C-alpha cells in the first residue's frame, strides 16, 4: 500500500483530481444544485467520477512519455498554425471516418469491422444517453396542464417536447435497448473471432481481451432485463435486475482506465498522427542514403533521433550521420553488407 | 500469454549469406495466423546494380526493443519469452515511429489499416512448441530454428552472435546471426 503512494505520479494526480472536481462542478451546475439529479443514479455517478479520475490520471502519465509528449505537442502546434482551417477540417472528417465509423478496421476484415462498428456505436450512443442522465443534465417533465406531453430539459432548460406514446417517445425511452442489441451482436461477433482465429487464440489474454467483451455483454443483458421486467413482468424483478445492472456497469466504469477500454481515449491520437504526417510531408522528405529515395518526412526522422536519444538510444555514426537516416530497406541492406564484409574478411562465406 | 509450450531451448539463427532469394520464406510467412496471413518477412536484393546478393530479415526481437520504446501508444510489448509482439491492434495509431526507429528495418506500416505489423516469430506456432514457418521451408538454412547444439554441429566454423553495433549504439537481440568463428558482434556501421 505504501509502495502505491510512493509511486504516485504527482502531476497526473493533480490533473486527475482537477478533472474529477470539474465533473462534480458540472453535475452541480447541470442539475441545478442537484434539483434535477436522480438520486437513484448515485452509484453510477460515483463510478463515473472514479472513471474520469482514472482516465485523466492514466492519460496524463501516458502523455509524459517522450514519444507521446512529442506527438501531443506537435499535433497542437500544427493544428493551431496558420493552416488551422485545413487541419481542423481534416481532423473533423477523420473524426467521423476513423473514430465514429472506424473505417481503418474495414481493411482488416469486413466482419471484424461490422462487429466492432456495432459494438462501438452501441457504446458511444449509450454513453451519450446515460452520462447526461446520470449527471442530472437531462431530465424529463410533464408539460404544465397536460398528461401526455413530455418535455426534455437540458441543464434545466426546455430542449424539446414530444407526446407520450409517439414514435419519438418510444425510440427515446428505449434508446438503451437499441444500444444493448447493437453491443450484444457486436460483442458476440468479436467473441466468435476470438474462438476461431488461430492468431488470436495464441496471443489473447482473459483480462485483456475476454473480460471487456464479457463485461459489455453482461451490461447489455442486465440492461435488457430491466426493460423486460417493466414491460412484461410488472416490475416484479426490478430490484434484482437494477442491482445486477448497476454492478456490471460500475465494474465497467472502474475498469475503463486500466483495461482495453482505455483505447477509446487513446484512439484520438490517430488524428494527431495524421496531421503530423501531412505537415511533415509538406515540410520536406528525407532521402535514404542507400536507396536514394524519399521514405519519410525529414521532421519525423529528426524528431525520432531526439526521442530515441531521450530514451537512451544513440544511433550516431562516426561519420557524423545517423543510422536513423537510413530507410528500413537501407538499414536491412547495411546489415547485409556488414555481414558480407565480415564473412569475406574471414576468408569463408559459409560453414 | 496463455500458451506455455514455448520451448526456450530453441533459438532462431539467421545467415543472410546463405539466402538464395527463392522467396519460399515469404510465401510461408503468409501462413502465420498471428500476422493475419500477411507476409512480414523481408527479402530483397542488397544492391541490385552491383550484385545479385539477396538478404532476408526477420524481427530480431531486441532485448530492449527500440520500436516499443518509441511507440507513443504503448502498443508493442515484449513477453516473458523475449518475443516482441506485433502492435496491439486496439492501441496502434499508425504513426510509423517503430517503422523508422527499428535499427533492423523490420516493422511494416499497413496504410489502409493504419496499423504497424511485424514478424512475431510465428507465435501461434512457437507458443505451441513448433518452428516458425519461414525456418521450416528455407531450403538453404539461411533461416534456422533449433538448439545451439544443432547449429554448432551444422556450422562448425561459425558462431551465433546476438550483439550488433550501430554507430554508438549496441543492440542485443533474441535472434542470432551466424558469424565467422571468433566473432563477438557484428559492426553494421
């Protein structure tokens, strides 16, 4: 326990505490001093505050690593440059393409993309619905003088109106049901891959790969159980269903910073990497001394020399050049040439 | 890793002077299921204008992998057996840091997938006690997977070396390169 406190990262601890306090302030503001806060959701709120703390802590520690710090700084530097409009637009397009639609997974496998897209879409819509509800930012009230018109309020302000029993009401009140169906189908598809793909079977781990899928299915099934209970069982099993659902969701929230779900937040760095690549190409390409062809941006090669030196690797050569000036093919050829010379000098190529 | 049948007595030995450029390893590599059935081995002419020499390169599985160190997404990990695994697909952001920093020029960036991929010593096979695909098909034994005793009997005038010098930097690897007897390292630059 003492070791845990000794290894705490102060900078990350401060940022995570600020993030957690910010959430509490936003809850107080959004729910109008808890006036619109649903006390039944207190356990979910505590889980979410912990998740925010954990995510902010891990993100902060992650950003302190030299390569991550460099990408973080470069991404903002290039985004906030004179080319802001083009990079902002590019990032927005990529956000839809790669974050919301995960288009890069499609070339890895069509079924894999469908499974991941269903799973991710279900999760993202569920986050968008449950977080504002848990924080008390969204609540529903009856229109004054009416028994059939519902108002949706956001931060205490009326944001929309719909009739009870209307298709909008049906879709809205069952939003999490649709999410559960998407997540369950997606998670089962991903599980099938993990049961049949030899490569995955060899490298997967329970806590890294199976636990997240099991958790997502458990959340979905217990969530569907709540709907089933109030729709068909007159609420007879409500307590059991609500408690099991809360347990699974809170386990999920607490697990986010530690496990596979953290990739949801890491994935955004892909946008920064894209800007870095485009700006690097504009600034000029590095040419390999062996192949005499451009292979990467000059900025990237120079940045890598600095990062690797920060990490304790020194690839400087006696002639003032650097091994990292070579392209991957140039490096392989340099190794083969050195091996050839060593064999030649020994007088025997084989044996 | 779940499967523990990895045989730590077995080692990988590479000797590019024995490479005849037949590309059998390239075809076999595509059978590896941990690569998603894409070939990860590199085989090409060294300097086609002056020589027909070809070279073959697998991941050398460095003791302190530069690729994993420069990865901004913590996507590359080394396991207890010393195998440096290909990028974790959920984490890799396709930045190419590993591709450009690897001193052996091994990782490949798949642009459409925005993913780094590399040889992970056929982990689906080696973790089950089998040999990597490339080493099982190489007709000239430029790629060999076996014990130290076996290789010393087969190559009495050579010695396996796993230390490489790239300028100021020394790199130690799990995979060995066969060098003339008496060698302790290979100075690349």
